[in-house]
């Protein structure tokens, strides 16, 4: 887990502890985060953008071999911030590119789009039209 994601996770847990609630509205978490000193991203509505970062609508997928339980090798490792993580990176092995492209095609067939810098990060179509909540994807689709 990246440092930023780890910090976000800790902030959500702190929010739940401070509010005494298991129900989490990600827009409220974003407001709480800003009051706690978390920097606002730019340029869209900062609360909406920060809430999106916290929400589960953005899917991050890493595939595992069902027989071995080991992570399937892709062109770049999960959360690796290099060009190897770009979804159109032409390096790596043929097998790594094949597996990355298979994941992408399966996700896109279900209405997701890949983030241009991370082969594992997918946003669901029309994500902006969904209310920001802490609900399972199955309840909003």
C-alpha cells in the first residue's frame, strides 16, 4: 500500500473513532481531512475530488494466480510510480503485457476505464454521477 493510501486509511479510521460511527460518508471524511490539515487537491471542486480519492468507486485491481495465490507479474508492480506502470507501456515481457492487457480488456468490457498512469487503477463509467458513500459497488451498480 502506498504511503498516501496508508495515510488515507488511517484518517478514515481516525474519523470513525472521532465520530463514533461505522457509517462513513466520504465527502464528510474529506471535510474532516481538510480540517485536520490534509491538503486540498486542485482544480475541480476540492471536496469532490478528495472524496473521490477516498471512495471505492475507483477500483484498484491486482490479479493473483488462483492456484498459487501469487501475484501475476505485470509490466510494473502495483503502486510502482514509473513508466512501467503505464497501461500502454511497451516494455516488459510478452507475458506481462498479455496479462496486463487481459485485465484491462475485462475491466473495460464491464464499463471501467483505466487511469492513464496506472495499469491497476480503474474508474467506473460516469463515476461523477454516483453519490460518494462507503457502500459496496454492488449496491450502486
